[in-house]
C-alpha cells in the first residue's frame, strides 16, 4: 500500500513530534566483547569466530576490560552517572544473525545512566537527555542474494557472516526529545553528528557510518498539537548517514501525519530506510522488553568499577568537540562558513596540527581544503590518509613565506611529497624549483616581455597599471613560474614609469 504523506509544514501546524534516538557504537578493541577473536572490519566470512561467539555448548564468556573502560569514558563524556555495580543480561530472541539465540546485553542495570548532551541548531540550543549507555555485543551480518534491493523479501537465498557477532557495542539511548517542532529532523541529525564527533575525540571507535561502526535507530511519534501524551512510535533501524537521519525523521513525520489525518492508528514497528528516495518501509512489529524474557547472565560476574578508576578515566577525557571548535574558531579568526567547511571536509584536526607546526591558520586551511582535498578526492582516499603530514604542510608554507618558492611551485613540492621524494627542501633542490632571485635574470626577462608586447607597454605608460598583469604573466611563463611575481611587478612599473 502506498503511504499517504502530508506536507511537512502542515504536519508542524497540527502535530508535535517526539524523537528518540538509539545509537550503536562499535568499539575499536583488539578483541571481541566476550572472547579473544579479533574485532576487525572485513576478513573472509566466518573466519574470525570461536566456540564462545558462536554460542557452542560449554563455551564460557569473559568480559573485555578495555570495552568496559571505553564504556565508562563514553558515559562520562555524556555527563552520565557511572554505576558502582552493574551486570549483563540475556536478551532472548531467535534471528539468523544471532548464533546464540540470545544477545548478551545490559537491561535494567546499565553501566552509565542519566546524562545529557547539548546540541545547537540554527542558533538554538537543545539539551538531549540521555537515559542510558549500556554495553552489549553486536550481531552477525546477513546478506540476501537475489531480488532487486538486497532485502530478504524476494531474495533467492541468504548468507550469514558471524565475524561481526560478539564485537563490543555501546548503545546510547535518549529519553524522549520534545519541543523541537519544525527543527526535529535537524536536531536528530545534529545529535548523531555530535555523538560521532565525541566518539572520535575519545578514540574509542573510528565511528565510520559507512562501515556500520556507528549506526542510528530513529524513533518518531506524533501527538496532536498541545497534547501531553506521546503518540505511538515507529523505529527506523540502522540509519547509516547524517543526511539519512534527517530524511528518515522528515519522512516518518509526514507518514505518521497521513495515517492520523485519515483516522488510522500508527503501528508500533521497526522500519527500513531507503537511501534512493528517502522513504521507509515496514520491517516487523516492534517487540516490547517483556517479549525478550530478560534474565541476568549466569556466566558473567557483575562489573563494579571503583570510584578511583572512574576518576582516573575522567581525567583522560578530551575537550568537548563543540567547545573545541568554538575555541579554535575564535583563535583562528575563521568565519562561520570557513569553520563549517573546515569541519565538513574532515580537516579540523589537520589544520590544528599544521598551525601547531608553525603555519598561519588561513594558510593551513587553504592547503588542506583546496590542493590536498583535490588530491585526496582524485585518489579516492580520506584527507587524513594522504601521504602528507601537517608538519610537512607547515614546512612548505614556511618556504612560501620565506619566498624560497611561490604557491605555484609549492604545488609541485606536494607532488614530490606524495611521491615520497624526500623533504620539501630536498624536493626543491632535486627538481630545481627555487624562485629565481637573480636581479639580472629578472630584469632581462622583463625587458624581453616589454619588447614582445609594445601595445601593453604603451598602456602601462599611459597609466593603465592593470595591464601590468599581462607582462607579469609573460615573465612568469618565460621563467617557468620560478620568478617572484611581486618583484616582477616592481620591475615592470619601474621600467615603464
């Protein structure tokens, strides 16, 4: 059945949205949550498994201490209280990608609870209250072969890879987010973005949404305008990009409104998000907690972090990413647009390190967001994966500042750095890239340009100084870009004054 969608502006006029976001973060521990199997992305299917993560009889789990540490640091960064005593539970359900037929998770005794995170949207600050951040293990991955969209419906057969089963997860669950109005889609996007930034800053996960190491479940309900009761929610599962989070909220608001306007009832269910058109489709009816028959995990001892350890971990927390961005923007004098583009390009840390190595902020930003960003795009790699370090970028800029090279020649130095030809100084020497400072050579090149372009020379003599650009260009071409353009301009005007 085709969904009846209500225009977004009309939804806002008649309904109040309530959001709920559940974010799953895969931790970057060396091994899985309860066994010694490697916890790495990729690998041949079903090669990173053992009796414990496959749930074979008699296999006994052991808690990954590094995962507990990461969970505590995440909780502290989210302003949560850290439990003095907590334990794991069995969440019982049958699904092909869960080999044990239960998931080891935390239920009513999470390691972190009652926190918050502030996000800013269009100049307005929204406080997102965190209900809990708990530890659990990831499931395997199902692949549905055949059919048109890679889903189980219409597939010829399915394959399951259990390499991911047992990877340590932290699930961060918000309380209902109210009062967002027409900003609901943007608030959801901003919150997931802020969580991702925080996770990266903590160093507990690579937070790659495209690889599933951070995934968002988007809960959405609508209530009539002014109502104090919450509506029936739907849960869009495993949304894997910031733009998709925003689109999923917007679509579900319009879909819910269409059902309610027609006098129907929203079904509490999970839904799948479709990247191609931003729509969602029905998955399965949503289970409640009692359906999972939770009970304490009998094979694991409780986790009881000492207060001293918690405070030691608190001392390791990095600066809040939002506060850091605001501080750096003020120190660097960037406009809002410049800062937004720097962050959006994934260049903030690179620019910061380049500035720390001695470059001016605007110069550091220029190289990373233009020349180096283009090269990363051409090579199909992340900006930070280029074979150029912030220290090298700062060294190149220092040579520009010293007039040893100019910007055009600096681009050739970057060619050499990417090719592994040595330091910037070695590349300049080997390639003969230094700016020509010999006054005699410059003067001769200027004389030649004037002689070959008499009409332009006459314009300059008549006071049309803008025409000097053509002669400067001719000199730069003659000297293969190795002249000091500023000095060339001075010589042109001196000779034609």
